[in-house]
């Protein structure tokens, strides 16, 4: 590891790998990617549970600089996505720039030297620019439940799956009915003896309609790049249309609900079970899920749908109705610490405050989801209000990377103006105020404790990309590195 690099990227998932590729193409080759795991992949190396797959079409889960015609299915599985990222690293010769098994332990801005002082689990160095590419779907969220310390069985989170534990013939409790749960439940139900699913809130589910990609179509995409580009563009535009069901009342939202209710009726003939899995909030208020096999799994003889988890004891769990279940293993399918970025607690800005402290004080305020006032030359990929309820966050990361490259190429120091940041966040809040995420009758992980939607972008991916097309240096306090003086921007 060098004593100094121009750019330090934290995280070797889609965002980090894409940032490194595009920076190199722009002439910035002095960079390092820190990855705490033993391999690349980000969320796709952390989440390896049975049934794990993407809920966005494969065509949108590839980097624009690395189109991949060989996806085997419309919705790629976890292993295939991981393999794709390995190929991208090899294709672009990134291996020498990636430090695996290396965790960031602190990053402190030095305002006299105008560099980031970086400490890691294997050494220290300085960097001109720091890019957080950690994502939000890697840190498991496990709720605190009375009696959980008394449970003597096995425990695992879907994001920390224990592949050495054999579920065959076991009595299993799965806690949660979100995106991970609706994939893992159908995958393990056929092999376990009994499965109790503890449901707090039923999700809205649309048909997935997954299918294998025909061999002839893969050959066509490989031989005619224009066809692949068109396929990606058409998929992106069709997904962008779906944002209207979240931001507009009437036709768009009603259409989605009709499809979901028809799917529910077709797959759950039992009227009592159907009532229990029918949401009571507006569609889209929580994350909309895609599945063709979740509802049928609930109808299996060895699967019991129970009320939400109330407490645990030495031998099992108790649901909210007071019913006890003896189980051998508890699987937490309870999501992630999305509102608590993994490195935020160890990154300190110009005033010595951590990013965690500043984000908490400002309700996760970030300018264009990318820069935070008081943290010069720090850029966050997939930051606040860049998440999506309808399309691929890879598109959002790529737009952010396009935005920050010109700043990094310039070599200057950029600290976003606090008032500019505040005005931007207020515009985002106004755009979100009438959306189903705020008015749909639920509280979701999109929102903080005050009810502010800190996770989602309120528009299309195309609109975000258009906004990020040009780096607006006038929104920043800019200093030239040569004389450390402020530049009138």
C-alpha cells in the first residue's frame, strides 16, 4: 500500500468497481479500493442465502462500460452477479488496485495538508479524495427481542448465512416478510421439517415472471452490441414509467394494485390465508416485491404463517398472539442498517465531527445524495435519497460517478455550501411529500424516526442522470491545492 493515493474508494461492489473503472478512463490511475471482505461483490458477497437473486432485470444490473450478454435469466441469481463482477475486475485489470481483507478504521480530514488521513486494518496512508461505495444492503439489522439471549438453538441473518448449518429436517422460524424473506422461504420450505413465518406486515407482491434467456438471444446480444444497448435502454425506460405509480394518484397506482390483487387471488385460494397476507396500506408505501413462488410456499402443509415475533425463550419463539413455537433455528430476514452507513462512524470532517453525528443532526441531509457539507473531497455513492422503489441503483451510482469525475480530475478541494445543501434537501422533501411513500398509511425503512424519507429519489433514473450530468462547482466552496486559497467559484 502506498503512502499516498489520489483517490481512496471504500467498497468493492458495483459502485466501487464502476468508480475505479471510470476514473481510470478519465486518466486517474492512482487509486485504491479498500474491501473488508475477502472478495469483491458488495451486497452480492454479503447476501448468499438460498434463493438470493436480483429483483431488477439483469439487463439493468450490469455496468454501462461492461455490458454482459450472457445473463442466464431475466433476473440473475446471486452467484451469477458475483461472477459477473469478478469478470469485470479481470476485464479491466483492477485486481492490483483492490485491497481485500482491509477494513477502514478511520478517515480524518486534515485541513492544513488538505488530505484525508486514512487508517485501515493493515496500515495507514493519505488520500486527496475519499469515495464511500459501501452501499446500504450489507450491514444486517437484527431487532432486540425479549428473551433472545436465552435461545439455545442456532441463529443466523440472511446477510450472514451459515452454509455449514444443515436445515434438512429442522424446525425453523423465519422473522420478517421483506425482500429477503420472500426468496428464502420458498427455497428452504421443501427441505425443512416445519417452518413458521413470523409476519408483522404483509407485503405487496407482483408476479416476477422470471425465465431463462434463450441461447439465440444471448448470441444476438453478443454479436450486435447495438441490440444490447437498445434492450438495456428499453428496460430502463419501462422501469422508469413505474415511478408514476409511487408519485401519482389515480390510474397508475390503481393499475398496480389490480395486478397485485389478481396475483394474490390466483396464488392463494384459501380465503382465510388470503386475508392475512393482504396489505392494509397503499401499494408502494413499503417496498413492492416480486415473486411467483412465495404465496404457494405459504400453502405448504409444513409452513405456518404466524403473527409478528413477540419474544424468545430457550426452545423457541412466541408470536404476537401469544402462540409458542418450538424451533431449532431462527433466521432473521429483517433487513439492513440502511440509515447507518457502514463507515460513517469512523469518518471525521473539517470540524472533527463524525459523518454519523452530522447526518443524525441534519436528518441524513446530503447534496444530490453525494456530498455532505463539512466533509471536503468526500463523495458518497448511493447516499441519502438516491435509492429507488422501481429500478436499478446501479444506474444511480453511474450517474453519481459521472458527476464527481470532473471534480477529481481538477485536483481542487470541494466542500458543498451548507445553504445549497439545505435548499436541495428541502426541494427533495417537497417532491416526496405527496408520494405514496409519505401518504400511503405505513412507516417503512425508507423513513427515519421523524418520518422523513431519507432513502428514496422521487423521480426517474433519467431525471437523476440529467441532473448529475455536470458538476456544479458554484455550489461548493472551492480551494486550489497549489496555494490552498479559496477559488471564487
